[in-house]
């Protein structure tokens, strides 16, 4: 029983038993007799002699030979011999089995170990302590707890070593509850007292669950069995308490230790850091240094991580200086920690210095830099670091690939993203869900949503982030209808988080899916998810964009409002052209002591522009600095739009020339739009020239120029612009409108001929066209062919079909709400005005820029 207090030995130890030592000494040159012994055994079998009935010298010789082979580490030959012995019915001694099992364990020979186990069980009804322990140790080392448990059950007798090995095996693989049950059985059924090796394992199990109550119970056992002074046991107690969040008890145990080693200090210091008590941990670190206890690598990496958590750059630099003076700067793990500390404190230049001075860099070093660049909004540097890593012949892991893909998504770098996708497939990294999720994000932001869908469908086990990424990606690519379908599919298997719900609400807002938005609102109220986060503002935005301002106001008044909440309301009223309401709301916001930001002033200036409030708009622009907001290009574009819509085109042009920064295409685009409104071709062409010098890929500017020429009957120039678009590979999105009827959203494309009610819809529209013709209202048939072609391309008239569908499928008098992806053309605007007056219904159409509320033949936008 001397071995009963020993920790499990996972190595070959031929000197363990005395019989083994004796036989090994007598047969050190036993390999010479290998072939002779086998030939002799085969000859005896051919003569019909049973090995069991023969002289015991043959059995003794075979077992001795097996021991010798094991002692020399010749596993393959030992397996052949034991197999032959089984075939010839030569009994194998327990000592020989033990030596062979330990050799299998030492060599990590899973298949051979299982074979030896099968041979042993075929000749034994139960296992002795020593052989059972050997099999237990082997199977636990291999992670095969099923066979380990079976061996444990077949043992005729068990000692402390048996229990320790099995408890440790279950704990190591994360089966903490099972490990604790075994410990309890050991105490009350096994009749075995725990030792200095039992308690650390059991205490780690309590910390892993974590289960403070059981941990305290084990602490009582430690005191009861007299191990409260054993330093390894006390260190395990400290670790257990900090893992369970009871730092106070851990410190009491630590303070009562008569002597401490470095593990004691590290356990307590890192315990403080793990529980967010960074200052207390640093204070203990300085106390340790005051007692002349030298830290090790684990101490320093923990302290550096604490500086990162605190975001204390000055303290971090002091720790860095200590690292250099104490000689830890040569260690790669310490340098990696320093690099991460500087990166997440925003000091990326300092991180670069540490990184460049490293003599050797591993995959963690490169991944830290790449992820850190991405964290500091330096995606180009992240991609450059990846290129350098590739040149350094370091293969990226899944974390590095995911970080670079995130950088590609930010930059819209499709080429590098595709290259990484190929690498991920080749290196089998695409099977990691973090890589697949970032691929979805990258392809979505690079406008390759179909490839994103391919990646998504190939993920075997999708998590919440996978679903959220594809839902957000579909929303980003204006496929909101599909996004909501995916959202419904997700809810069947997974619980959406706040980010998923926000993405789904954005899709609802885009296509006016009010009922789906209300379902999400009910889910939020029922579960409470995200109520303290950004979700309330997402709900507010959904109601505003769906045109339900009364519900939006109720929600606004029932929640704690930040600047984003006010901005959503300001933007909503701004889109409706209600400038006076926006000004009043802004005054209330300032009185509520909510500080306006740059988005606030964009909404304010846009509202003044649409309401012809030039004087007020210029006043708000001049007062921005008073609120600590520096005007940016978007604000300058709003002022140009403000002046231009009011007909002050020259003043708008002069304003652009006086700008302290170089105007971007958006600024010139605002002037171009004003020229379209007031039909100023000369200034409009100048604006277009300035735009195309900087941006030849945004289709919206070509549409503005086309509309300018068309309004001025310059059809030849319209054709030229459309030819330019074709040469540059630019296409206009197909017109699409959505209408919600009885809780279901219906989509209508410009050229949709496959809707079940197409015939009825066209009949209704033709009747309206006939009535418009009778009263002399402009309609499509009165336009020239070129103008009709322009409106078909740039508008599509899809909202007419949506409105007709709503009229057919709703009761008289019910308002109709339509959402459209493109701007309404003048023809559609006049048509819907006529319909609203004829049917005496309120019709709301939210297009790409404005919110049109039609009532009794008039529109809220003022035409």
C-alpha cells in the first residue's frame, strides 16, 4: 500500500515492482532469444502440447522476454509476443501486463493499449490493484473515460491511487459534477481517506463548476484530515475561492499561510485580476516585491493584463520598464502581453516598438498585432501585418484569419478577402465558425451577398453570430424581405440576442414591416433582452420609419432618452418636411440638458432645407461651435442644399468656394440637385464635372444629371449620360415597393407580372388612368417615349402596384402604408395624389429620401 499515497504516474517506470526488477536483471539480453523462444512455442503447439500443461519454464521465459521488451521500449515486438502468447494459451503475468500497459501509455499508443486491455480481460474475470491502476492511468491519459470507468468497476480492490486517477480524469475533461460524485463515493463508500494529491484535484473541480458551497465543504475536509498546512493544498484552496468569486475568503486563507511559494502569490494576485479587483492585485504585487519575492513569467503576464484592463498607460509603461530591468523582455509571452496592453490602450505606436524589438515572433505575436490594428480602426495596417506574417513563413490561425477578414470588410477589400477564403479552405480553417462568420460579414459589406449566403449554408453548426451576420448582411444589401425570413427561421432553433433583434428591426424599418416589428417589440418586453442597451432606440427608429409617430412618442416618453433617441425623432420629422416641429424639438432637447452631436445638426439643417427655413438653418450652422460640434462635410452639404432649394444657387456655389475644406462629391451633389430643381443646366454641368473628377461609380449622381437634362428636355444629353453609365458598368436597382396588409408584407417589382393578383391590380390602375385622363391630370400616356423610359428606369412605378394591391385587399377608409427603395418620380407623385383624393384614403409612401403623406389630393412634401 506504499503506492496508495502516490499521485498517478503517467510514465514508464519499470523499477516499480520488485519481481519486475529481478526478472529485468536476469534477462537484459533477452532480445537475443526472441526468435528461438517463439520457434520453440510453435514447435510445442504443433506437437499438440498445451502450454499450460508443459513445464513452467516456458511460461516464465515468455513473461521474462515480454518484460525485457517493455524495458527497452520495443512496443511493436512486445505486442506481437503477447498476441502469440494469447494464441498459444501462455498465461501472462500481472507484472508483464503492467509493464506493457505503462509502455502503451508512455508511447501514447491508443490502439495497442486497447488491444492489451482486450487480451487481459479475455483471461481475467477481475483486475488486481496494480494492473487495474495501470489500465486506469492509461485510459485516463488517453481521455477514454468510458473504458476507465469499466476498468474501475472490474477491479477487485481499489486503493487511493485508483480514486485519485479517476477523479482527476473526470475533472480534466470538464465533467465536474461526476468528479465530485466520485469524491463523495470515495469518502463514504470506498472507505479511503483523501491525501495531498486528492484535494488539489477536487478543489480545482469546485472552482471549475464553480460551486462555492461544495468548495467550503472540501475546505472542512482539508482541516479534518490535517492538510491545512500543506502548501499545495492551500494554494488549491486559494484558487478555488477566487474561481468561485469569493476573493475575501481566498485572502483570509492566503494571509494565514505560515509559508508561501510563488504559486501562492500568483494564485492570489491573478485571482484579484480575474475578479476585476485590479488595484488590489497590483497592491499585492508590490507587497510581494517588498518582501523580495521575485516574480516569474506568470506573475508578469498577469500584471500586464491588469494594466490593460485598467487602461492605465502610465502604469503600463512603469511595468514595461520593470520588465526590461528584470530581464523578462526576452520572453515571447511577456512581449505578447505588452503588445496587447499597448494596443488596447490605444497606444499602437508603442505596441509597434515592442513588436519590432522581439527577436522571435510566434503566431500569438502576429495575431495580437493584427487584431490590435483592427481594434484601433487601422484596417490597412492589419492587412499589411498579415502580409508581413506571410513573408515570415508563419501560418495564420483562425483568430488571425478572422481579424484580417474583418479588416477587409471595413475596407471593402474583396480581393484580399477572396484570397483569405481560399487559404481558409486549404488550411481547413473555414470549419471554425469565427472564420465563417467573418467571411459572411466580409462578403456582405463587399456587396457579394450570394457568396455570403453560400458560406452561411455551409456552416454545420450555426451560432447566434452566424445568423446575425447574414441577417445584417441581407439588410445591408437591400434584401430585407429575405432578412426577415432568415430571422423567423433562426427563432425556431436559437434565441436571438440584442444585436440580432436590432438587425431585424432595421430590416422591418426598411420595408415597413410594422407587424414583424411589433412582434420583436413584444419579444423584447417578454424577455427583457437589450432593454438597458441600444435596443429601445432601434425600436423607436422602427416606429418612426414605419410612420407610426404616435407610438414612437409613447415609446420615447416611457424610456430614458439619450442623444440618439432625440436624433431619431428629429430625423423622422425632418424626413416629413416638418421644420417647425424639428426646431421646437431641438429646443426641448437643449432644455433637457442633452448635448447635441453632429447627427443632430444634420437633421436640423435638413429640416430647415425642406421647409425653406433658410435664415434659421444658417443660424443653426453658425451656432454649431457653441455646442462643441465642428462642422464636417455633411454639414456643408446640408447648407448647400438649404441655399440651393431656396433658389439661391449662386450663393450656394460661393459657399462651396469659401469652404475651409475641399468639397467632396456629396457637397457638389447637393448643388447638382438644386440645379435640377431650378433647371440651371450650366451650374449643374459644372457640379457634375466636379463630382465625376472624384467619383465615377456612384449611380445616384448620374441619375441626378439625367433628371436635370430630362426636365430641361435635353434628351440627347440624357442618352449620353445613360451611355456613360453603361460604359462604367453602372446599373440602377430595380424599383421595389412593399406594402403590409393584414400583418403580411407584400413586395412588388417594377416589371412584376407573376403576382397572383396582377390582373386585378392592372385593372384598378387602368381605371384610375382613365379618370385622370378625363379630368386632364398628367399621366404616363401624355409623356414622350424618352421621358417614360427615364421614369421606368429611375422610378419603376412599383409603388402604384403596391397601392392598388392595398386598395383591393383592405376595407374602405383604411390608410395604406408603402415603402419604396427608389425616389418617386413626378408622374407617380401626381398619380398617388389623384388616387388619395378619389378613394378618400390616407396613403403614405416613404421613398429613398422623403416621407410622402397623401391626403385629399395633397402631399405633405409640398410637391
